[in-house]
């Protein structure tokens, strides 16, 4: 295998890991489903061509999600796999042919179900009573979200069934009307709105306050009775009917199909009805109906062979391009944004779409006044798919990218190795606005009440010129502004003051170093415990860190050496927001420089507690096993990470050995 091909496999795995984290853990995808699926398919094709480089840790061998350290981890008694998917009718037909060949049968019956775009969960009942709910997680274990799911009106607390205990699986989602109403309310309060119903459902399910979850318009459809055959049922369709009779919410759009022609017709009907449904779907799920045949077909490590998801293309709509505006990001990147004639698309009104960069404008040959086709990639990110030149009247105008920043009039620059065009003026007003918004965001300084509207107001009134100025604000300053009463002013000043106690890794992320995200900030914080040690780091030292390459290392050094950064850091130190040197700790840094991976369920502590204990002793916790891992801590029902550790000959610690290394509490 040549080096370029091996590098491509490694790069694809890293990209997919990053997108899995954004989708499953942060509910903030950056690319659409079709783009993600193309990455996975390319990786799978390469691994099939070069089987010697397959890995149990590859995204093609496992479900994408991970468990959340905040919620207790629970092992699935039956793995919670995800379905293979396709966008192609020929591949769907090939699935049907493959099923018949594996069964050695002339025909088979199927069930077609709407594929909701939500969050998969497993619900457990004992003695007819609801006892537990668990997210999919990594397919082997998920997060215990029992209390949050109990707040859903669709979840019956008690059912009448002939089984002493049973498990059902389903999808928690947010109906379109409830999503629109909730976003309108959030916007009226000046809060950040959700990008789509799927993000809203995922974020709601992981909230710590169950009363807040109760207020969210969440709903549930169940789609599987686990091990239904052992409960004396013969088909999946019978199982769905039994669940509906028991009072569990089963989608009325499900269809029983006696042959493949009926399957195709049912999918076509769903595609036609998609825009009118009260909930978002992104495709149809096709399942073999006979449970005996399902058992015979079995599953791979990631997906059952008896089912497939047929994905619809992203919803599209025709509209007119009114104008092209330029936005300046917090790092100076200038992004063109299309202002559109508002159009209803995929459950929301779309009035803007990204155009990415100057090259994309030229590639599309898009002009102000054009009629364009707009798509929500993965039902998330509005973008212009193509221009409809046949609709041109001759009055359309070409857009010329300016040579100066639209915010501060500084010259715009473009590096030879980048497509982005940048404003290098750190005092640029739009950059400052974005930096303040980033500083106050949840993963950074987490300042409640400092949303976009309040940031804009503070800048308009010239009350802040940097992030440091936030810590100079007084209640009486805010009371002079129309948006603030005594309580809201007191709350914001208190929230700003409380942010001084945020952990070092959050403060590093808040600084907004280019190419350094939340995980990168964690890597830096574990190696450099204070500002002075980070400032002293050389380019060569930084490149030795996990996930820090030459470009990221150069960005860190350039940022710390820039005069505006030096002034900002000096102000933050003076105001007590940053400490130049880490305070002494009574706890010995016995894990300094060591990388740990946690897998399975520990009896004496949650995963979050274990991670906190490691980090308090100077160690770092990673989500995947690599050659840079020093120890893998293994609890009950450990998954493939333990196998990977053994393969790489990395020391494995059971719970007793781990606690012994922790030492006294």
C-alpha cells in the first residue's frame, strides 16, 4: 500500500471521528448526511481493498455515538446497531436481491417505516412499569436518561402487556410546529435558536434540569420490540401492533408490504408526503418482516443485514437571490452570505444561505437577482445548489469581492495555501463582535445572558472594546441601557464574575485561537497548566502533542506572540480572569503526561468522576485508543477499546488497579 493511500485512510477516520462528535455529542453537525455518507463509503471501499489495514476502532466497524460523562453509562443487553443506508434505488433493489439469496427464498415480506430524524433511545419496562431509558451511545452502551425521558407525554409510565419485562427502541424527536414555536419564543428572549428539530431534540435530552426538559415539545415513536421472537411473536408487524395496543406510540405511517413492488410504492408515497408531515423525516426504513428470517440473516458488527435505510435527498426549494452580504468571523475570515427571498424549506423559513468563499461564487456563477435552487444539507445547513440560468432576465448583476474589509476597510488578504480571504485587523468591529459571542458561549466562559443582542448593544454603546472589558462592567453601567432592569443587570454582572472560575481548558478555548477547538484546548491545558508554561512552549514542543500538527502549532505561537493578544492577556491577568501561574495543589500530579482511555462501567464511580480524578492528578482522558495511550481503564461490559489496547500492548487497568493508582481521595 502506498503512503498516499494510507494517509487517506487515516485522514478519513479522523474526519469521520470529528463529524461523529459534532453530530452525536454536540448536536451541531457541520456537514449534511450525504457528504458524511460519502466519507464513510470512501473509507469502507479503501478498507475492503486493503483489508490488512482494517481496525476494530474504525468508524466503519462501529456506531458513531459515544457516551456522555455527565450521565451514568448503561450497557445494552442487545447491541443497539445502526442501519446501513443508501440514496440509490438500484442499491435498494440489490438489498432485496441479497436478502432473498441469503435466505434461499423466492420472496419475502417487509415493513416500511418513516425514518425520523431524531435521537434513538431504548426504553425498558418491568412488571408493566417504565423503569429506564438509555441512549444509543456507541451501540454497546449508552447514557441513562431515564428521568428526562419520563417527562415526555408520549411515554406511558404503565402498560398492560403479557410480558413480565420487555425493551422497546424508538426515536425521540421534536415536531415541526413545536420546534417553530419554541424557536420563536427563544428569539423573543434574545436566546440562541436551534438550527433544526434534530439538534433541538438531542440538546433537550441531555439537559440536567428535568423541568426544563418537560417544557420542551419532545415526542416519541417506538419502532422495535427487542427479542420479540422470544415473546412469542412471529413478525415485526405483529410486534408493532402489540406495542400500539399496549398504549406505546407507534407511527401510523408504517406500512406492511407483501413484496418489493409494495416497498417501492410505500417509499414513493412517503417521499410525496414528506413536506406535509408534522415531523421531519429524511428517508424510509425497510425491514424484513419475519423475525425468524431476521435471526437467520443476522448482523455485522455495525448493522443488521435484515434492514436498510433509504435516504431521501435533502429538501430543495426555488427562490430568488436578493443580495450577497459579507460576514467577518472572529478569526478574520470573510464569508459571503446569500440573502434570499424567504422560502419554506424542511420545516423552517430559510432567508439566508452560505456561499462559503469567493471560489464558490465563481464556480456557481451566481449573480444578484438570480433564481436559485436552495437545499438544506442534511436538513441542517442552507446552501445554494445551483443557479437556474433559464430564469435570467438580463438584469442580474455579478458580485465582485471587495479588496477591503466591509467592516473596518482594512485590506483583505489571501494566503497561498487557503481559499479563505481574511481581514488581519484585530480591531475590526465585526471580528470583535464574534469574539465576544465566542467568549461568552457555553463551552467557553459560559456567561448566561450575554447573547448576540446584548453583545451588539454593548458594542453600539461603546462599553466594551475587548473581552477583558466585560469584567469592568458595573451594574450601574448596564442600568443606563434600555434592555436592562435591576434584576437582569445584577444577573449578567454576577454571571461575568462567576466565569472567572471556569477551568483553564475552557478559558483557552474562549481565547479563540485559530484551529484550536474544545478538544485541542483540552490537549493544551493538560500539557501546559498555566499561561506562562504555554507562552514558553516552542513550535517543536507543540507539534509533539496529540492532534497538534505544524499548522495548529504555528497558529498557537503566532496568536500568543501577536501584540493585541499580549495586551489582552495582560488585562485578563490584571483582572483576575487568568492566572499567570497555576495555583499550587495539595494533590500530587501522579498522572502528569499520561493519557488514559475509559471503557465500560465502573462500579464505584461514574465516568465523569473518573475523568475528573485523572485530570486532577495531571492526566488526560481521550475518547479513543492509540499508540499515544498509556493506560486503558476497563469496567464492566467493556467494548472494542479493550481489544484495541490488547492489540497495541497497552497496559489495561481493572477498577481495583485504577483506584490503587489514584491513591487516597
